[in-house]
């Protein structure tokens, strides 16, 4: 049996004067913002957001600290991080090279969750506090071991000025220049 | 001597009033209004609005580029439309939209009126302003498209409701001054007895009705984008579309000129001192146009405040609120006339 449709009687809210008052209130708010605008828009290349430390941005690898435990590759939820096998000279035995595994990252897949940084037992991975890095092709987003160790450059820093978003008690999210 | 001759040629009423003020003036006012609409809405909504094209001008060049784009665009005329009506209706609507300016005096000196006599000028101008919506209905029908037909049906609903309000509310000026002569109406409120101050109800009703009948933003029902693609103008492109949009802005401008004559005292702070073309015609007409521009900008500002009304809400507002308001304003005007206030 299909459900019965019940027609609810909706009470009309307010009278004529309440309507007039609310209209005037809305106009007053609009005029207030028109006279004193609080813009939240980012003029991107001229301004960029300066994130706080701890922001999960691009990930940089320090090869010297890595113990090849592969915990980062195993924890990665989107399978962005893979271990590659590298043949390199062994400092203990100079006569014979050793084989070792190091992580590389694929930024086509990375979701910037930061699990790899959190789980690394020797802190061989760290975040840089920005995400606005541009690659020219999709293949470039698959970082090699050498590229993974270089801290990426932020393009907006060259021409822009830093900006911080702060929560204001009355106005909500407010953009402040540093 | 040469300068004086040039001045007299410029001040030739059909040239100055219809072409320069009517056509070019309303084009400029339309551009300023569109720019102001976007910038004001952006400021209120905490955005920035058009900016990068020309940061010093606040992005005004953006609007010019839009205009150029409309003019350069290919005009596509579908096979299924009624060609004659499809092409002619926007052009006729544009011309008819400017025509009321021929019957509006912008100066008290009869030398500079486009027509010989201003008797019944308010009635004639009001009558002409009610014609262009019919052409909009016609062009929506001629476009032979479901969205266009729905849009023109909405337009017909809206004009039956709001043209009545507009005519009633603006005629309350005639009721207060007991004259259909716009010059008399303006002269009667000459020092500072503006009808907008003495009779705010009629002014409010007229303002609402102009907003509605020119489909300005809070009542942009016939061409509401996300319901019916562009309403009656769905099949239009290029210059013809620009003519349609320009027609709406010119109508709003002409209505604003009428409102500023009837309610805002016309050339009020200024009284022509001599009959020269500058003092007698150009200065008072520019004062009227400045008032009309302010009115148009005030209408644009409402975009930032209100969302679009539904058709039934707008019609309810018309029949339940605006028409009683207009009638009240009319009665108030009669009372003003009876008490000899004006």
C-alpha cells in the first residue's frame, strides 16, 4: 500500500511589518558589506596562503635516514608510494656494491594523507607546507628517486605576498596580510 | 561663433535627447549598470568581481570586451523560426523602448522639446512603455522553442500583473499635481517638494513595478537561467541577443527617467537661468539623466540582496502587495492634491 501524502498546513511566518523589517535588515547588511567589504577571495599569483607548520603538502625524502623498511609503501592507502631497488656502493664493504630499496612517489595518486610521514620510524620523510606545485606532464608527476629528494619550488612565492586566513569571532573566515 | 553653431546642432532635441542621451547614454548607463551589478554583488558576497582585465578601472574593460564579443559573434537563425518576426521584433522593441523619451521634457524651455506640446506627455510616454513587453512575447513565440514559449508565457503573466502597478503608481504623480503635463508635474515639485518624499508609497510601488516589468534581478523570471535557458531569448545569438538585452536596459533607463521626472523632481535643484543650449538644455537634461542613473544603479544593487522570486511568489506579491500599495499611493496623491500640499 503506497504511503499517504499528508498535506501539512504551513503557517505564514510573520506579518506585514515583520516582512518589512526583515527586508530592511537584509538591505542594511548588504549596504554594510558594500561600504566595508571583507573579501575572502585569494588573488592567487599575487597572494598565496601561508600555511601553518604541520600542513600536509608535498613530501620530500631524505635518503640518508632511510632504512628501507617499506612501511611507507605498505601504509599508503592509494598505493602512490612504491619501493624501487637501487644498486649503490656499500660504505661498509667498498669492494662490492649493495642492493637497497627506497620509496618513490606518484603524485597522480597521492592524496596527501601524510600516513607515510607519520609511520616513518627514522623521519626520513617530511612535508613542505604547500600544494600549489605544477608539473608540465603527467609523466613528470611520477617522481624519480633523485627528484623525490629535492624540495619542490613554490611558483607563487616569486611574485606574490603571503596571506593568512584567520577565524574571526564576528566575521567568520577573514583574510589577513602578513 | 562656430562653437555656438555646433552647440546648437548638438542641442537639436531629436539629436541630443533621442540619439545621444537616449541611445548612447542608455548604452553607457547599461554598461555601468552591468559593471556595478557585478562589482556590488561581489563586494557584498565577499568576492572581488571583475578585476584582472584592468585593475585600475576595477575591471570595467571586461564589460566592453563582452559587448565586442556580442557584436562580433555569428548570428544563427534556426530554420524553424518565423524569420520576419524573429529578426524584426528585437529591433522594433529597441526602437519602441527609446520612443517614450520623445515625449519626456528634459528642460522647461519649450524650444528644446522634441515635440511641440507637452500636454498629456505623461500619458503618452506611459502608454508607449507598455508596448515592448508585447514584442518580447511575440519574439518568444516566433522563436518556436519550448523554452522561448515558456519564457514568453511567463513574461505575459508578469506584464499583466506589473504594468498595471507601474501605470497606476506613476499616474499618482498626475493625481497629485492635477496635470498630465510632465513639465507642470516637475515645476509643481520645484523647490524640494519631491513626490518621492511626499508620497513614498507610490514611489515604492513604481520602483517595484519597474524592477519587475523590466525583469531586473530579483524578478528576473522570464529569462531565469537555470529554469528556462534564456527564456524568450533562447534562440538568439550575437547582435540580436545584444539588442534584446540592450532593449531591457534601455526600457529600465527610460522608466528611470520617467520616475526621476515624476518622483524625484526632474531638474530640481537647478532652474534654467537663460535659454542658451548649455544652461537651458544640456545641464538640466544631464541632471535628470544623473538621477535616472542613480535609480538604475539602485536597482542593480538589489541583485546582491535578494534571490530570484518564483513566478507564483512574484504574482502573489503583485496582486496582494503591489497593487494595493499603488492604489494607496494613488489615494494619498489625491489627498495631497485635495489638501493643496503641492
